[in-house]
C-alpha cells in the first residue's frame, strides 16, 4: 500500500513538474510572442518617425523655396518700381527743360514785342510829326 502511495505521489510530482515545465515553456513562448509584437511596433514607429521626419524635411524645403521665391518677387517688384521712378524722373527733367526753354522763348518774344511796340510808337510819332 505504501508502495502504491509512493507511485501515486511520484506520478503527481511528475505531473506537477510537467505542468510546471510546460507552464514555463508557455511563459517563454508568450514572452517571445510579446517581444516579436513589441519589435513589430517599434519597426512601425521607426517607419512612421522616418516618414514624419521626411515629411518635415520636405515641408521645410518647400517653405525655403517659397521664401526664396517671395524674395525674388519682392526684388523684381522693387526693380520695376525703381525703373518706373527713374523713367518718370527722366521725363520730368525733359519737360522741365522744355518748359524753361519755352519760358525763355516767351520772355524773348515779350521783349521783342515791347521793342516792336516801341518802334511802332516811335515811328508813329515820327510819322505824325512829319
């Protein structure tokens, strides 16, 4: 009877050891699966981070290009404005010179007219005297 109990006890002990061993293996397998899942998520996170960084770099390049284009446009606009101002200044100078010339000519005409009037009056007066 004791032998029987010893065998049963040995069977229970073996069964427990098997269960324990099996439980440890299942635990290891579960840990392995968990590590694989974590690794997969880390890879996905790396890809997303890489894509985000790439997208950020692309956005920064686009912003730099837009700023450069804005500066070029401002420079071109300033150049056109300066050209227009210079052109108008030149035309104004020409018109001022013409106005001065015409004013001088007008003054010369007025002097000439006064001379002619004086001559006319003098000739008239001399004619009457005769």
